[in-house]
């Protein structure tokens, strides 16, 4: 599953690709995806087996073009990208074999993993001609910059968000949480309180916001995404809980791979454990709980309502309700199958358990998670509301649709 846009809130969308250089760049039988130019003019090129995400992204390969001559450097792991030059060598990002849900690693041109065992996750490579490339790393709630092979350059922590301000706009207090899952696994999360409030003013109505991916994360930055965000909820008088359960970006390969074939299982328990902790600490009112998410977060919101009746309302945005149908009809079929390939993982299987009011929203032109996923859930849950936005894909781009979503969400959670 993929990161969607620069808002970094939703998933399963083609990652940004470095444009191919000008001219007729052609490698017979392959689809050119990305290229990086060496200062001497050589090109490092990543290709797919076909232009389609599935199977193209499953079978990438690496090549060098010099003076018009193509040298094949062999197949790479799936989802290869961000090629850069390091002297006369090439390094790139790709998924850690053998999983399609094990997170990204840095590989050299011999396809050796250079970041094996790293307790964080590389997310980008930046070429620095004449020096070692810079590796951008998701490290828990923070973002780090490393000189590849030489260590840490800088770290961006939550301190920067306190410097971000818009005139006359108050913000809800945001804090970092660290807690243990039921099996002792250490987890990160964020808590955002209502504007002008402290913990002493609690307990508050609490909205749990589940990120996309699941290989994505909440970072310690100002929460102002286009979907109903923590700071938007803070202005409505709600606290927000933003968990990074297992499967998330930022804690290394094993943490990411823990949800492979087990979507919605331990990751749901990780989320619920955090909610229980906030209730026990007097931050959250157990009688005023809601849950919301987009894409994988939308799936998790729907899934949560099949596990418990504790939520008074749920926003299901562009979420999966039937995994077998998603694998068959979505454009990321093989990647979805790595997460869950059984009706046992599907909210639709347990729809008769759902008592929570649902607001189900979807883009009519979504090819990532087809709109049939929303329609199936709506038909199965009679007390749900379905809104389909015309002309929209996996994210909402049109301002009037974003405003409509905010207003509908306000009404959904008004009675918490």
C-alpha cells in the first residue's frame, strides 16, 4: 500500500516518480519508470515489466545507459525507486524481500540490502553529486537525514511545529505518547487536545484517527490534513488519538511486516490498547468515542465497528470492506493480497455486528479502492450514510467536496 499525496494521510497510490530525462529514453520490452543522471552523463534507470502497477511494480529492473549502450544490472526487489549515484555506484529504494508489506530498504546495484536491521525506515534518497547521497529516514515520530554510510546529519522533531503559526489561529495542544501493546511491543502515538484545554480539563470526547497504509505513520508535525484532521477536531471540542500500530512506517522491517497476512488483527489491539490507556488516565470519556480514517484507515474504522460497539460514530473514507473483491478489482491486487486475502479479514463478513452509525464516503473514480467497496458496506449496514463524490479518485481534490466532507463529519460526531 502506498502513500498518497504531500498531505501524507492516505495510502495505496503510485508514489511520486523522478521524471525520465528529456529525449527518447527507450529500453526494449520494459516500461521506464525513473532515471538519475551521473555528472558524467551516464543514466541509472529503473524499469517496470509493464506500465500497469500490477504486475509492473512487482518486477522492476535496474539498468545503466552510457553513450546509448544499455547495460542490464538485473531484477530488483518489488517497488524499486529513487535511484541515485554514489560515486560510480547506484543505490535505490525497494521493498524488503520477501514481503510486499515489510517496508522499504536501501539496496546497492548488486541488490544487497544496505540498511538491514535498521530500527527505522528509509523513505527517500537524494543525490549529492561529489558526495554520498542523503537518506531521508522515518524514525518513529521524527524525520532524520543521514549521509549514506556516514551517519546522522539532522533530525526534525516536534519542536518545529511550535514555530508554525497562522495569525489569530489557536491550536490544540499536541503531545507525544509512548505505550506498550498487550504483548509488550513499544508503540508511538500522538494526542491532540481541544483548543485551549489541558489534560486537567478532561475527560474529553475522543476521536481515534487511523492513518493509511498501513505502511504510513503519524509524524510529530502540525495535523492539518485535508481529511478531518486532529487540529480541525480540536476546534470542534474533541481530543484526537493518532496511533502508529504495528505495520506502520518508522520502526523498521519486522514492525512493518507484522501485519502481513494479519490485517486488522494485532494492529487493532494496538489501537484499542491506546484508547483504554487514555480512558484510564482521565483524558478520554468512554461514553463519547468516535473513530475515523481514510483508505487503510477507512478499512480500520469499519473493522473496529465489527469488533466493538464502544464507538458512537465512525467515518469510513475510501476504505476496503471486502478484501477478496479488492484484490480482484483494485489496481494494487498483489500488494493487497500480502495483507489479507480472506473473507475473515473483511468488515463485510461481520456487517451484522455493526451497531455504530457509519458515514461512508468515496470517490466515484477511485481505481485504487473501487467505489464498489463503499457500496457493498452501505448495502450491508442499513443505518449507514453513503456519499460518493463525482469526478474524485482515491483522494478528494475539489474544494467543495472537501468542505462538504468536513460539514458532514461535524454532523456525524456532533452528539458525542
